[in-house]
């Protein structure tokens, strides 16, 4: 079980990601459409927590959404990466303020006593949007072909939420931190 502080995309961007997931599912490649509870949203996680106090985390991240660097922004996914255990993700070019935003979120949630997953620690985070959850090595060429058909993918980060990965439950944030 984990809680993510997730950046969510506008409708057009979400539909584009979902179409990619459907194409891969039709080719036998598992995606977030069929992973666990099937209630996943296309997203980019600032941080994933392994232990947390939900009201405290929500309040801490909500305060960040009131800062001067807060608000919606654009991203361009221009590459894909293959992580361990068959995870394939889209990788964005990184706007100058994205890393400081992520670091502020990590610091804010850690201050509540939350336990941060090691891959989301400051100076270890690799921004990504998940495409395939368990791609086998022999499926990577078809994943690459599907991904290259949509790259570059320009998305609008329009909103943010806390999302429980075990249940899909979502707690909207009033602004994008």
C-alpha cells in the first residue's frame, strides 16, 4: 500500500495516455488499465509514501499549492525508459521549476513524519508517467513502437491529488503544488 502525491493531466492529455494504454493492452502488454484495482489515472508522481498520516500529508501539500511557484504547467514527454521488473514509462523533458517543486513536496510530507519511498527521495527522483507495468523483454519492441507513435506527447498538468495505490481512492488538492 502506498500514497502518491500525483500530478494529473487535462482531459486531452489523459485521453492520449489512456489510448496508449489500450493499444498496449490489446497487444498483451499489461498497463495501469488492468493493474490492481483498475482505477488508475495517467499521472506523474512527485512522491510515493510508504507510511503516512493522511490529514497531515493533505494539509502539508495543500499549503504548498498556495505558493508562488504553484499552479498548472505544461510538460513534454519525449522519451521512454524501461525500469526494473518490466516497468516502462514516458520520460519528460524537465522544466526548470519541476525539480524544486518535487523537492518542496518531499520536504513537506517528510515533515509530517511520512516515510518516503527511496526512489522518490530528493536527488533520486526520476520523473515519469507509467505506460506498462509488467512488460517482458520480448514485448519491448512493440512497446517502443506504440510509444514512438505518440511521442512527443505534450501534456498539461492541470490538477493534483493524493492517490492511494492500493484502492485507487483519490483526494483532490485545491491547487497544483
